[in-house]
């Protein structure tokens, strides 16, 4: 790798919204507003075993939501979507992503992080592990189920591992919905939002070592994001499963015959990727030190279009980030503190108009105070609060997928 460092100046880090419940992916709508998927905080309903905390349970509640950020105001416009979480509201599975088609219609996916038989037999909540169309953003929203990706995993289990589904990322391109199932370790598609899901790629297990016992283990890929590259191919990132070691995560390019080929490696616990107009790749890391190590600082890394230079853009302000979006203004929007109820944020990183190649340290401007937060009842209000690191322990997060 080249010694040349490409420095993207960050003049301002602004908190656009806070008080969110486990914010995940985000997307701009045709109205110019930014929409954020909130996985929710679970509730006091039916429970199934926690996928990440041995002996614990996650409980159902209709606390998932879609929040719209527009003109400095954050408002929950769709509420009552399904959510599963631990008793304290953390480690939620629920709404993972929202995307819009060319006509401005909105679609979301809902995770589960479990065997779909638990959805059908215990929870009896069919919206989990589904592709859903948002019919309205008025009066709390309404929606229609379009495709049951959980049933596809139950019937096919393409990776041959435990039957498990956790829809995590959605891409809409050329009237096709591409869905990343982190639990199933595959990429699926839905043509014209009808018919049966189509298998696009399966992401392989690989050998790893359990650092606690020294034993050899099979590490699952746990794909987390899909994006269209400058060459028109699909690119998929991965979190990696246990033992979550630093530097093990990769970005794959799906070739012409549906096989994943390594495009870039050496990352840690990736949650999202996005290409810019120049063909460079932004890579968002959930935990830059690895999930089983101390700390909860995430990272944003830029890979130059030629793949020869990588630049760490920001680290200190990122706490377990889960979603990444590049705006038309070139600003970067990030879902922050993505696995804790009531503390989630959306950050905006303003980049300098010109980029430079330099070995000097990155420059950071001030961290703005909150413009808007959302209370537990869903009402927006204004506060004055600086960005502070979370003290939540995420050491066992993501074992589920």
C-alpha cells in the first residue's frame, strides 16, 4: 500500500438528531429529507432466546420506527413496527434499512436474528424478516408486506449453517431490491418487487482461532451492506462472526457468475459501505478494535479510487456506528450508537470543498450541539448537549449474526 495519505478535511461534525432507538441504515427521499430506520427497543411481549447473550431473552414490542429529518427537525413518521430487544432495550433487531425507488416509493426491511420458526411459532409476528412497502408516512404510517425472506432461508438455507435470518441492508437498483441477510450469510434479490427471492451470492466461512481456547473454529462472514460500484458490479461488506478479530473483515465484489471476490481487506467489523462520485469507497467500522476487545469507537475509512491509499477520516466522534449515507452536498451522514435504546444519533460530517493529499494529521472542527432529539413518546424537542462517548458495553454484541 502506498505511503501517501489522502486527507479529507472535516470542518464540522453536527448532531442532526438524538434520542433514537437503535438507529441503523439511512437514506434520502425524493423530498430531500433524510430517513432513518430505528430497530426499536423491544417491549414486554412474547420472547425468544437472545442470539447474543447466553441465557437471556429478547422481548417483542411494536417500538420500531422510521424517523424523518428535514429542515432541522427530526420526527418519527412511521411507528409501531416490530422490534425485539433485551429487557433494557439494547441489542435490538427490527427495522434495519429504508430505501426509495425511482418513483419515490419507500421500502424497508425488518430483521429477526433468529430461526424464522421462532417468528411463526412463538412471536406470531409475520412482519419480521420481510421486505415491506411503506404505503403512507401520515398518522403513524401504514405498510404492506411484499416478500418473506425468512421463509426463503427456512426452505433453502444456502450457506448450510444454522437456519438463521437477519435482514440488514437493502439496495434498490433498476427496479430490483437487493437484500443482505446477515444471519443467512447471503445476498438475495427481488425482481420488480414480486415473485420469489433469487439467490445472488453466498459468503463463505473461513478458518479462524478461538483466542480464548486456542481451538480452530469456522468464522462466518456476516454480510452487512451492498452497494453498486463504479463498474456497475455489486460490492458487499462483512462484519465477520466470532471471534471478531481486528483486520479480518473484507469487501467483496460479486463477479459475473455470482461468486464473491475480495476487493479490499484488512478492515474490522464493517457495518456499511458507500462509493462516492469519484469511485472511492467509504468503509464504516462498528468497532475499530474488534468486538471482543475493549472500547466502542468506530471508524470511517476512505479507500482511494485506485485502491492504493486509505485514509481514516474520523474516529473519536463515532461510537458503534451502523449506517452511512453520502449526500448530494458531499457531506457524510452516519447513524451513531446504533445498538442502544434512547441514545442513538445521526451525525453529519462536513467535508472541505477541496481534498488534499498530505501526511499531516486530519483536522477536525467543532462538534455541534444537538438540534433535535426524540423523546420516548416520539415527540421532537430541542436540547443543548455535546456529543459524548457512550459507556454501554458492546463486548457481546453481534454474536447473533
